[in-house]
C-alpha cells in the first residue's frame, strides 16, 4: 500500500515536472518572439531616423524637392542603410494623412485611418511615426517636380498680381514656373522661401501666418501670386507631417518557427525522460514486489518442504503398524477354530490394509525429492522392459500393445524414466475396456526426441486435460490420484514437457517432448 502511494506521488511529480518544462518553453518562446519584435522595432527606428536625417539634410529654406528625395527612399527600400532591406514600402504623409511621396506597393494600406503606432499583420508590420526634427512651427514642404506642379496648378484662379519678376528656370533648385500668363513672382533667383523674415508681406500677397513671437512667417516666395486660401490648400497637401513604413516579418516568422521546433524538441525529450523515469520506477516497484513475493514463496516452500518431510516420515512410520495389523488379521483367519464370519472379517481387514499401504507408498514416492542421475538410455530397450513388467495386467484385460517408431537414445535417469513409463502404461491399461489397444511411439523431431503413448479408450475431456496431473485427481475407482502427478514431477525434473491430447477417432495421447538425444 505504501509503495502504491509512493508510486502515485512519483507519477504526479513527473507529470508536474513535464508541465512546468512545457510552460517554461512556451514562456521562452513568447519572449523570443517579443525580442524579435523589439529588434524589428529598433530597425524601424533606424530607418525612420535615417530618413528623417535625410529630409533635414535635403531641405533648403524649409523645403525639399521630391525628385531628390524619392530616389533616396527607393534606394532605402531596395538596399537599406547597411544591407538588404526589410522595407516593403515607405510613405511620407501630410497633415491630412494622405501620401505625399510613396515608394513601394501601397494598395494594402489605408494611411488616413492609421494613427501613430504599429499595426501587425499576418506577414507585414506597418509603423506610423512622425518625421523627426520637423515641428509644427517650422514645417517642411515637399515641392513637386515641374510636371506635377503644373498639373496641380492647372485650372486654378491666379487673379492676384505682384510686382513683375523673373522666374528662375535654370537655377540649382529648378523650381517650376506658374501657369501660362502668370509671371508674378515676388523675389529673385535662389530665394524661393522667405519663412522667418520680418516685415510686411511682399506686394501681391503670399503672406504667412502670425507666429507666437510676433513675427509673420511667410511661405515660399514663388507662391506669392497665389491667394491665401490656395497657399493653405497647397501647403496642407505637401507639408510633411508623418512617416509610414511597412516592413516584412518573414525573418521574425522564420526565427519563431525555428525556435518553436527547438522548444518542441526540448518538451518532447523532457516528456520522454519523464516517461522513462516513470517506467523505471514502475519496474523498480514491480521488482520489489517480486522480491517480496519470492521471499514469501521461499519461506512457504521451506515450510512445505518441512511439512513434506514430516508427512513422509509419518507415512513411513504408519506402514509398520499397518503391517502388524495385516499380519494379525491373517493369523486370525488361519486359526483352526476360526468361524467363517471371523475369516471373512479378517480378509476384509487385510484388503483395506493393503489399500492404505499402497496409498502410503504412492505418497512417499510423490514426496520424495527427485535427484536426476542422467545417463544414455535407449528408448526401445526401456520400453520393452516396462512392457514385460505389465504383461500380467495386459493379458488379464486382453490388451494389445505395439511399440513402433524410430529407435532413439536419450539422456535420462533410467530408474525415474521406467517409473514414469510404468505409470503411463498402467494408467492406459486401467482406462481401456477388454480388447483395447495401446501404441508406444518413439522418434526424433528437430534434433529432439519424443515419446507418445496412444490408446483407444474413452479419452480425457478437454476441461480435465490439465487437472489430471494434479495430486489426488483420478477418474478410476481404485486409483490413488498420484500416478500422473509423479509422472509430471519426473518430466519437469528432466526439463521435458508433457501434454494430454485427443486421439482420433477416440482415446487419448500422452506426448512427452524435448528429450535430449544422444548420438
């Protein structure tokens, strides 16, 4: 009972241990995934800082030209700052959340619906960040190229006029000219912006908004020929506000998959270890139980052996009084003045005494230890000697006996073998009706000898074929029930096997196998 409770506790501990290992590996896998995400966020921060620094380096009078910025963004998507890029697309957003410049596929994005933060998808992650170094009071405008600028200005009302001026078309910045018929440009070459300058706005408009320090900021001077509403509309469309980057998560997913396999292997081997320890403990428990049973069986065997010796001694000592009783009964029956009644009772005493003596002899023979003295024994010769000893019983019942088969020499104890064969043949003779037949067959199969005793008697029912070898089990009225038990003792002492089978069409077969053949 204590061992069973201890085994339950051990199995419970192993299960808890395996569950803890599995939970630990799940936690470690989650930490690995989070570390990979943090690393990706760090790389996104590098991209954002690089792009923001590039924008600040490209600006002139708080303006950048898209034709100069767009190739840099394209190269960033293609190669990255230090190697192969994870970027799928980069997008610069205005204050309304609409794209000002976009590089890469953007059909799966909705910039206007995204706030600053990160958005994880099945295979990508999108980061929405501000453009670092750009303040609301010191904004940066992205000036489109000549073609886009012209398309953007076509169809607008440019009724406000300013002082005439020459539009710089061949300058280093190559700013686009106003639409046809509009030559109002307040300022000279290389001065497209007057942001931060004091004083009233230039003639023709183009004034900026009032700053907190009392100065009036002015927009680009080449927008001087626009109305204030047009300037606001144009700046809201091209003023930088945010940065959107979409990055691939293939590296994270591949690393997570490899880590998941590693964790699975660890959990699997932890389970195998726990199961192996459990099986080992179970084996130890069973071994302990078997050792306890063996000790108990040894003690019981010793006790039974002592009882057996005591019973054999008692049976041996009982035969002497029985012999005396038998002799006195015979003396009474032989007296001259003995009446017929006394003679009949004396003969009955002699008969019963003989029965008890025979049973005692069988019991002593059964309880005697079997010490095997092996020697070469020719089976046909041993069979013929036993048959001669049973001639009187076979002639009395008119039983026919036939010995056939291959002559084989085996290794056996001659005296015990003859006793075994005598008991089997006597059992067959007692089972047969007058005129029955017995066959004794010897032979060799696969380098092992065998012996069969066949008869055509009533046979043995299938349910009794194993019980007939038990002590004191008999189907004969005059039998002691120890003959076949002694046979099995001798067979097992030699290391042989015996079985009872059906003999077709009727009768029984007692087959002894695994006899060691001597060349």
